[in-house]
C-alpha cells in the first residue's frame, strides 16, 4: 500500500517542476514538428501545459472533487474540429503530455516501486478525464459545424431556386465555405413523394436517393434542400449530364420507389451561380409531372418545355386557350376527343378504340371541332397549334388546383 504522504511529496515535486515539465513538453512537440510531422501538437500553448501539470499534482493528493472542478485542457478538441483535423488530434497532445508527466513522476526521489502503481492510476484517471472532455468538445463542435454547413447550403440553394438576383461572387464565396467547386456544371433534381410519407419513411427514402446520387458525385459536393416528402438537389455534372438522369432511372427500377416518387430534372447549368434556372425548371417540371400522374419516371424539363414556359405566364396561357380553342371549351367531350386524336397520331380507328366509341362518332366529333375552331383536322400544323392550346389548358387547370388549396411545391420547399 502506498503512503498518501509519499504521493503528496511527489505532488510537491511536480508543482515545483511545473515550468520545467511544460517547457520539456513544448520542446518535444517542436522537435516532432521539425522532423516533418503534420500534427499540430506543438501549437498547444505553454500555459495550458502548466495548468494540466497543476491538476496532476492535485490528482496525486487524491482530491478527485477538486480535480473535477479544474479547467479543461484548453478545448483542443474544439480547435481540432475547426481545423478539420481527425479526432485523434484532439487527444494525442494530451497523451504526449501524460508520458512526460509520468516520466517525471517516476523520477521523483520520494516515489518507490510501491507508490508508482497508485500514482500512475491517479494520473491515468485524470488524463482519461481530460481526453473525454476534449473528445466531447470535438464532437459538439463537429455537430455545430455540420448544422452550420447544412444551413449555409440550404440557404444558398433556397436563394438560387427562389429566382432572386444573386451575385456570382457571393455564391462562389458560400460554395467555397462548403468545399464545393462553384465553377463546374450543375443540374437540378426535384423529387416528390406521394402520398405524403411519415418522417421515418421519408428519412429512409431520402437516404436511398442521396446514396444513389452520391455514386455520381464521389467528391460529396451535392447541395440539398428538403422538406418531408419533397427534395431539391443540385448535382455536379462534370461528365455526361445525362448520367444523373440514368442514375435516377436505375433508382426507380425499385418497385416500391416507382409507385411513390415523382422525379423531374432541369437543364444543366454551366456554373453554380447560373444553376437557379435549373432549379426552377426542375420544380416546374415536377409540378407538371405530379399533375399528370407521371410516377416512376424522370420528367425532364425539355420534355415539358412548353408547359414550363406557360406555367410562368398565365396571361399567355389564357390567350392561347381562348384564341385557339374558343367555344370548344364548353364541350368537354370534344376536348377529350381532340386529345385522343392527337395522341393516336390522327388514326381514326385507334382514337375510337381509345374512347370506346364508334369510328363514325369520332368522325362526327372531329367535324364539330373543325367548325368550332376553324382548323383542319388533317393538317399537321393546325393540330400542332391545337396541341399547344391543350398544353396551356392543362397549365391553367393545374394553377386552378393550386388556387383551390393544392400545395405549391416551390412554396413548400422554400418556406
């Protein structure tokens, strides 16, 4: 059994040698760095080393309560996290100081072999406690940084998608904070889950989506903004821009996802600062895909480009409808016949089968449509004009749904 008085004498010796121990520790760290070490242990200030040595003296006296009230080891853990260093850097310098203190303790004249075990145990508990504090500080700082980076990325993506004017240098500065190269091409992807998922279900689906996208982005530079059931992502496209769409189509090969996900993509943008338009295209294409019930496929902006243009110009949409469809709007069965006739490539028999009516009925309705619109039902150009009018009609009906309470995807995402 060691003698408390003997350990107290060792504590007194450590206290007297505090400056020497701290100096020795700092010299060792400087020496380690001079041999090419990339570790930053030598940057620990002399005063922190002195404080820890003082705690060691208290620990040897056995006053654990007093030790617990002493200051921590300089928040090295928090600083290591801020500097982007690995977790080991948060505690390596403490362990290095522990070795120096242990050597000095064992060299004390008052310590014999019977005292060494308990003294080392007490010092070990102290340094274990210090390491725990620094690791906690490291973890807390990492979590704070993660939340901050997430907020920066979310705000940046929200600003781009909103259509507000942006200064390229501001976007570039925020991108660099996030370790994202702003000068590479980006493509926006918008995804909606219907019916609305639970938070737990969305968490699983979201993880699968991002895991799939990250295969296309090994550098981890995707920007994401999401709400439960709705996600907008800007994905770097350094290679083939269509690779992102192909990756999403592979994701939709899963039957469960294909039944619940609507996915749309915008056009690639040359830089991050110019990617706001791609975001708005993707969201508009997503709204059209949802309205048309196009689950389980990627609706590309170019496939619905006219609808996307019309969505953002209500006056133009209404003028096209009234100038090209006119009185036809009062006869829904004629509008349905016109849709089917165009979709069936002007084939009378196929249109009749689609509508489950006699071909003569289709022919009669087409004559009525021609009379009401002044268009030739055998003219490709006339039918193309009518098809544009039908697209405008879809857009207006979609906007009516929004006005009647159906949630606007962009408003939900940017709220």
